[in-house]
C-alpha cells in the first residue's frame, strides 16, 4: 500500500492500531466482494488528523473513509442525503454508522482539477443552495443523525472559547456583545436553519457532468444558518478568479432564496453570516482523532480571531 501523510507526518490515527486496521480492511474486503470489484493496482492510504481514506484502484475507483469520533455522524448523513437529495450528493455503497466507516463511489473529477470560470461557480452555488433549501424541512432529522447543532451561535462561541488559551480568550470575551448583536440581527431576518457544509471549496465538489456538480465530504458539517457556507466557497473563488467575482457569486447563491425574502435582507444576512462563520470553522477543528487534538488548537484559535478582523 502507498501511504500519504501529507503535512502531518507524525499525526497518530487509528491506522497505527493493528487491530483497528485489520478490522477496517476486513470490512472493506467484504464490501468489495459484494460489489464484485476487481482491483487493478495498489491501494493508496491517505492519513490525516481527521480521517483515514483508502483509494481502491479499479475500473471505477472506490473510496473507503473512516471518520474521527467528532465526525462519526458522516456515514449516516451521507446515506440520508442520498435518499433525500440524490441528485446533489454521492450515494454510498455501504456504511457502518457505529464505527464511522463508509464506502463511496468515484464521483468524477474534482472541481479544482478543472479550468472553470465564474459562470461555473455560479452554477455550483445555485445547486448548493437548492440542496440546502431541500433540507430545510429535515433540520430535526439531521440533528437526530448526530450532525452538530450550530443554530445558536453565541452558545457555540462560549463553548469554543473555553478551549482557547487565556490571552486570546480575553480578547474574544470583549468581542462577545458585538457577536450577540449580530446574531440577533441575523436570526431576525428569518432564514431557517439547514445543513451547512462548513468547508465548501473546490476540493469538496465533484464535476458530475456538464453543468452538474456533486457535494461530498460532510465531516465538518453542522445544522445552522445556510449562509455560513459562503465564507469558504466565495473566498476560494475570489482567490482563483479575483475579488471582482464576489458580489456576482453571492447574488447567484442568494437568487433561490428570493422566493421568500427581499434581496436586500438576503444580502445583509449573507454579510452577517460570512462574518460569523469562522465560529463553525473553529468548531470543526475540534473534530480530530483524540491523539491529534493538539494539532487543531492553533487553527481553532486562528479561526476565532478572524471574528475580530
């Protein structure tokens, strides 16, 4: 097997435990046999502080993923999304919701591997908004699956701040009244909670065909304000295409929501959500394998400090 540890050569994951590795590979082998997959090359193992991924080389590649305990909801969520909105997501071949394992098909090339313009990003964001709107009635179902609850951002802020070093904690405490004010204004606009991917960039989006995109990798997700997804997505698009695309992409994403809300309210909500969404990014940095928890501490603090920018 080929092992890729990326930027985390010393991070300890369950892969280092022989009994875990044996059980995971046995499960993978059984599921591949059920599917009738004939392997055509060495397996590639990708180890990160938040997941273990195995790429099975075959005519149609297959992907095994093991999540960290904090993201153990992901296999069940992936299976549910494939029932509720199959046109927008991957349909797993198999899931083990108890152990946080899933087996997934290859869904096409990553968005980041394509040369795309602003029109393609507009299509991505409109389709993602459609997915979120489809899931609005499923908010309670999502919570029952174990997806983290980020509907009350001041509570999330308080819980994360307690994990930060004292000096940073004091700076953030002074900011809390402003945060509460913004949260109240955002809630008052009345956009319902739904699924927030929380890390929506071009490495988490697949090109499923001309004008069609598939969203995957839900380990950072939460149930919260939908517009919090805009921060990462639009920052990445602006990095690739320049800052002039920001308003155009935001308007494309907001268009489906104009059926219920004036565009002026939506734009204000988008501005507030993008300002507050570092909270959900900070939260997701706490979802690492226990032996790697220290790796996420600096990133968690940095995400929170972005609130003060």
